């Protein structure tokens, strides 16, 4: 109820319904970054209280819930690939590749409710919170670079998915370093 699940599900169905038969990992990532039908360059996370969007940001007591991690899976029959943020707010995050049998680079200790610069989650949360101060202007400052890097890594990940584990593990490490 408090996460506005019914409305978020409806919005998800509407966004994905436009791509029936042609849903890709990029389609899913864009859907997870969606801020609603009325979102525009001037969108602000505090502008639709107490509403909720697919990509949801906490905003005071009217909306205490927030997206805290996102994952997209490409379920290829022979070599499924997974992409996740490891951070909050997919709109400010970068999806990175992983496979079930590959190890992940060190992302620091598991995050807690207290800021810790040693964790990937909290390092990104500093960017996320700074972006929220002037979302429209600040997201434009880095979203193009995020999208270019993410498109390249997703494309290469799908080409690398059938390679040996060592190759894929090295690729995952490189993507995390670039991110």
C-alpha cells in the first residue's frame, strides 16, 4: 500500500506494453528508470507527493519508500545474463553485467543504515542525493555518459555471455571499474 504497488504495476504494464515482442535489456532498464507519464525535463522527485513512480525516490513522510536496487535478466536459453545496479535509484545508476557463475569485484562491506564511503551503495547514494537537489539539470550532466557506457557494456556482455567463466569474470571486473 505505502509503496503504491498497484499504480506502479499499472505504469510498468503501460511502459512495457509499448514494446510487446521486442523487449530487450535496454527496454527494461529504461522502464525501471521511468518517472511517469508526466515526467519531463523539469521533473522533480518531490513534485508528485504522495504518488509513486516505477523509479521511486523517498520524499518525506508522504513517500517514505524508495527503489533500493534494480536488476534486469536476459534469459537466453543457453547463457542467461544479468545486469544490476547494486545501488539505489536506477535513474542515477549504471546497470553492470554479471553471471551466476562469475565472481563480483569487491564492492566494500555490506551497507548498513549508516553512511560508509567504503561501500558501493553509499558512494552512489551521495551522487543520488546530490542529483535530487536539482534533478532536471544534474541528471543531464551525466546521463548521456551513463547511457553510452551502459549501452556498450550491455552489448558486449551479450556477446561475451557464451565465453568461458574467466573471460566473463574479467569482463565484469572491467565494467565495475569503468562504472
